């Protein structure tokens, strides 16, 4: 069995990145609906993460080698994950009072 690589299947990367983008958009809309009704910052952190994911994957499609990531793209996702962690810590420790 031949491993999948961008040389043998160039459209597979684009298809999968588009699929991830579409799923991230659906997830962002889902969490945005809950944030609008509850105003809970945790839901807003998830919306932020999925919006960052949408822009990250959309940009990655335009790269000449989309399976090789750039450092700033990983740092952008890391900051979005830190926002989720901060919202979880805030919800568990500061909202109890």
C-alpha cells in the first residue's frame, strides 16, 4: 500500500483542509448560539478557537506545501487553546463565589 503524500494525491490535502474548515464553521456557529443565550465566556472561548481554526486552515490551503506548517500558525492555535484553558479555570475557580 502506497502512503498518501502531496506528490501522489495533491487534492487530498485541499479536500481535508476544506472539510476541517467546514466542520470548524459549524462548531463555531453551534457555540455562538449557546454564548448568545447564556453569555458564558467558556462558549465564547470555543467560538474564538474555532474561528482561529477556520482562518488557519483556510490560509494553509494557499501554501505551496500545506502539510508543512509554519511556526506562527502553531502559535496562533496555541493562543486559542490557552484562551479555552483560561475560560475553564475562570469558570471553575472564580465563578464559584
